[in-house]
C-alpha cells in the first residue's frame, strides 16, 4: 500500500488525536498527539501535531508513511458546523461546502463565512463572491477559518487580514449543585438588560441569536438587591452543547462567580445526557482561558477571523 493510501487523516481531523509514522533523518519515527494544523491542499502539505508538553512538530505529508485518528474525537470542522445549531444565523447561503452567514449584528460567528471543506468554484472566485455577498448586505466581508489553515495563502492574496485569533475549548460535562445560580428557560428582560449594559458584550447582540437552539438555558447570580451581577448561557442541539455570554460585573470579579455560572451551565446539559461542552474565547483573553482550564477545558483548536481590508476594520471583533 502506498503512503498516500495509508494517510487516513485530512484537514477535517484537526482537533483529533492522531498517530503518525514518518521519515525523519532516513529513519521511521512515530509521533502521537493532536492534529492542530494543515497547511496545503490534501493530501499534500505540512501538518502540525501538538505533542505531550504542548510542543508542536511539523511534518511534511510527503514523508508520512502512515497516519490515522486513534480516538473518535470530534474534528475542527465538525465542531464548527455543529456550533451553528446553538448560535443560529438569520440567513445562510452555501458556496459549495463554505457557508455564508448573516445576522446583522456584531457577533462575528453569525456574520462571517465559514471556510469548511471545499468551495463550489475556485478559492479565488469564491472569495470574490464572499466580498460581493457581504457588500450587498452593506457590511464588510469576514471569514472564519482554522488557524493555520488550508486557505491562508489565498486569504492573504485576496486582501483578507486577521482581526481576531480565537480558541475552541472543550470539556466533559459535570454534575454540580449551584444554589446561588438561577437557571431560566426563557430570555427575560432583566437578563437581557444586564447583558446589554455589561462592559464585555457587543451592544447589538440580538435576541434571535440568544434564544436560538433546541435547548437553551440562561444562568444568573443576583446580589443582595436582586441586581444581576453574573450571567451565562448554554445552548444545545442533539450533537453539541455550547457556552456563551459569560459575564461577571467588574466589582464582583475574583470571587468565584464565573466558576459557579460555568458549573451550572455544564450541569444543565449533563442532565439531558450530553457528555461534552464547548466554548469559544479570544486567545488574548488570558484570564478567561486560565479560568476555563481550571474547570477542565482544553484547547481543541485555534481559529481566526479574517476581514477584507477594503472595508473599515472595527476596533473589536466579538466571537
């Protein structure tokens, strides 16, 4: 069997645990770790494997003798596809496997094109169609892609620049009792007002996005005057549960409220049978990433938002 015939991995396996046997200094060497990047068109290119200790080893696919997924973990593209069922855009359109998304607000995930698999036309022609589609909506063209990804060269050539580097993080769900946390099925005016007035949220976050998903819960913690001082939201489909909108009022930070919110959200989907829960966070938000790691979340994969440079670049991009 040829080496290509035994290359049983592809860019869609980013985030999965793999084993790779490849030639290094004329000897066969085995590498075990998580596939974190794939630069180039399958089956050619360079892959990045995160090994124990977080070091990244780059391997040219032409030197791979055999490679396969060794655990049935969810891949990056599966995770990004499933995320849409928990944060549903108002409008979508397909360009082959790529998905245009629009909701008319400041959430990049619901207002960007997900570069998923292969486009219907050439990459360059498809990027031009993305630009025109968002121009018709009177907004800038933004794309979401794993980082590094197969389309990095084409994005740079077509004047797309990175405006946000973010992480998907994943953890097992847990059973937890959180008496201080109020869990509601409906989006209440009080919860929405707290989120909209917080210093950490986009002012145009829509009600439609917040209530989207087949299972949605809204968590909050009140102070002694019944004012909301912490929030969180979880939405679940049959395949995925995702946390969003976690916020704690500045004067109450460092008191463990975010941890209580996160545990309550995890418990809510644990009770309906979900085994894993995910979230998205900007890599630059070091405090949040550290908190999530203490709660058992691990980095699944990196991704980025890229904006077409002929449009105005905003000061801040929300996940």
